[in-house]
């Protein structure tokens, strides 16, 4: 990684997760692929390690693993701070800003406090463009392109191309609904519809950071449409809330003007079962030849984001994930995989090597002991009812994950410790979460452990569970062990990453 910070030994940079060069980071913004580079902008306050006047920080990568920091793309001015948004390639110069050539457009929200009171503000949608592949950005002189119609929370524009209607669509978070605006030239926008009233999860907080994309459905039944649209929505944390901010998604149809949820309105689909996967956004313009829908999230939760331990920088992105849709018994659902650039988890579990495919029993129970650097592991096992498996992660602070199979459901429990003396943090950060998941007896588990975080994919990515930890200065290995019952391990692999800072 290119994090050139002089961090304290207990809080060195993660090896596989993006962090800012200094200061504060929250949401990913302006994700676009162009001319061989993935662009990753982010909510950034370079001058302090807590949230402040928002800039767009910027980094580029050709492989989603190694990132180069670039100068700040957008900085606050008299119109306001630069809040979250998206970017696209304007391939056919629909905006007329690129002299007939392709160029990059970034859509962002300006946030302007009025009367110097943080609770009193105006939010409007603005445009910036780059004629040099994202090396420099200019703010459009006609800003705002979408003035505020009288709504308090009016932000986080996600712009996508809708091919059948040959129009641009902007999904915008407005209070606790998503509004869809349409445009031919990317400059003039008209309201088409809104979605969200009575749908999915609502808390005291606003809806934020929408994303909208179409994906093929794996295993679609005969006669059923071969694709669906997914609407991703961040659900803001209410102050009284224990869980904090999280990401939900809806699956359905988008006809170019309106989104129709095909699941029951009161159902809630969680993109991640953990507490630290927020403001999810996907990359625009990944070439069709690649065909991937790649997502990244801010590994944090607004309940404690400003108080997590810091070392000159504060804020971490998830590892990029590839999204797909599949038909399950309960409806069409998202499936997630770590982007293939992570590499295969290569080394076979020593247990498997020593015991071939014998049944595992308690007492002979360490399946994998991954070395004390960042790493990635995967195992597949057949669990008998009553089997309990634990993943022990000293590395990311003390975290313990327990999986109990009762024959038809899988119980996922997650314990997290971690205190730093701040009473608010100490009250809100530690947790014991329990989730009941549907699953067969053949379980696949995949994890990515890095300094300060765990990303877990269960059942081949049908469920994800992502958590921040408080890094232990004395790194310990990751241990996967059987604590009750019996199981047959059919595959188990891991891959330790040599940390460049080690
Ligand atoms: C989500 C969010 C966005 C907003 C940004 C401000 O985490 O609250 O809605 O644009 O952060 O930094």
C-alpha cells in the first residue's frame, strides 16, 4: 500500500485495505473505471482526524489492491462542502463539455451551513468535470445543476445510464426515500418518481448513498426475466439506535422512470450482517468484456466512527467485492465475492494435509492457523447438526466468531471487544451479535483478516459479515477450530500476506 504515514506500532496501516494518506475518511465517492484505471474518491478531511469540511480525496489503481494517492479532486468553496456522489464516463459528450471526446463527470452534493449552525443547512447537486482522465477536476460554472426543492436532506447523487430509454438517471437520497431524476444532457434534470415510503428499513436517520444497477440472475427460472435491478440504500443511524448505520438493498425492476420492489415491502435485505459496511458504492464503466459489478464500502459505523483509534489517519475501505444475483428458495438475492485480484487462498490447511478427509472431532480441532500478518482463508465443510466452529481473531483486536449448525439453520454469533477509554466508544463499540441464517449443511466460509478488520463471507457469499476491530499491537494468528460436534473438512486453504511494513 502507499500509505506513507508514520503510524504508531499498534495502528499500522492495513496491508490490503485502502486508507487515506492522513486525516479523516468516510464514504467512497466517484467510483469510475477509465483508461485502465479504477478511480476511488472518498469523503476526506485532510486537516484533522475527525469529520470536518468535506473534500473528495482521490486515488487510482490498476488492480484494486495497490492504490496511488492523487491530489484532492474537489475542495470546499463558498458554495459549500463537497458531499458524496458518483462519477461516470461521458463517452459521447452528451454534456458538451469535452469537445466531442469522452470525459469524466463527477456528481456531488454541496452542503452549505446557513447561519453558522451545523443543523441548519442547504444541500444541492453539482457537477465537476475532468478532461485529463481524472488528473484534474473543474467545477462546472452553472452549478448547482439541481437546486434544492425545499428538502432538508437532499444528497448523494448516483448517476447511471439506462440503455432501453437512452437516458441518464440520477438516484438521490431525499429524507427517507430515493428520488429518480432523468436527463438527456447530464446538465438538466427532471423528477420522475420516488421510492421508499413503507419499503424496507427506516430508522431515525436519513437514507443515504443510493446505488442502482442491473445484474443477470443466475439460475433464473424459465420464462422469468433474465436480469433484475438492485437499489442499494444506506440507512443512517439514529442516536438512540444500538446497531447504527447499515446498508440495505432492494431487488426488482426499473423501467427507466420507476423502481418496483419485487419482494414484500416490509422485508429488509441486509447487504452485510455486520456493523461496519456502510455507504456502499459500485464502479461505473467497468468494461463489458470484464462484466463485473464491483462494490466497495466504508468500514465503519456512524455510531462511533469519530472515536475509533487513529494514527494520523482514520478510516478504512473494504476490500472490493464482486456482486451477482442468484435465485434462492426465498427470492432473488445478492451474492458477494472478494474481487479476484485478492488472489486465491492457496496453502492447504495443515490439518487437511495431515488427516486427509477424515471426520473432524473435538480435540483434534485446529483446522487452520494462519500466520500473524494479513491474510485470506477459505474452507468448505460438511457440518453435522450441533457442530460449533469458531474463528478466533486476536489480530483485529479480540474478535470471536462462532457458527452453530442446528441442521437447518446456521447461527452466526459475533463478539467484539475493544475499548479506548472514551465512554461513548466503550459503550457502543463492543458487541455480541446473533444472526439466524438459512443454510444447508455444506458450509463455505471465506475470510479476509487485516489489521483492524474482518470481512467474512458465509455460504459462498450469500451472507457477509464485516467488522472493524481495535488492532492488537502484538499480532496473533487467526485460528479456526471445532469446539463441538463433528464435521468433515472437504477443503481448507489460506494465504498469508507479507506486510510491506513488517
Ligand atoms: C454518509 C454521508 C452522506 C454524506 C456524507 C457526508 O455516510 O452522511 O450522506 O454525503 O456522509 O460526509
